[in-house]
C-alpha cells in the first residue's frame, strides 16, 4: 500500500480543502535548510543529496520528502512538503 501526504500551512479552522478559496496560497513552512535539518533530526537516516527530495529507507517502508517552493535558490522558502 502507498500513501501520499501533503503538508501545508492552512488556516486553523479549515476542516476540508473545499473550504479554501480557489486563489488560496499557503503560508511558507520555512527555509529549505531549516526543514532538512528538522527532518534529519527526527529521521537521521534520511538522505538529502538532492535538497528538493529526501529519501528515508526503513525496513518495510520507503518515504520520499518532496520540499516544494515557488522561489529558486539554494535556501528558498518551502511552501509544501509532499510525503510519498
């Protein structure tokens, strides 16, 4: 079985994506380097040779952390994390 999870900065009262306006833009989650450090602190075996995608291989489990943002550069702001 596989799962896809998206992490966004949503307003606290939102219970469903249907409640968001069509032009909604999530707030930033943080800088790429900060989020890589935070994920690595929890899961030190996560491999981030590509700073836009960390890969964690555990027994019976493979997780990719996709760090997405609108800006470009080595330390851009991340607007969402996709976990696949």
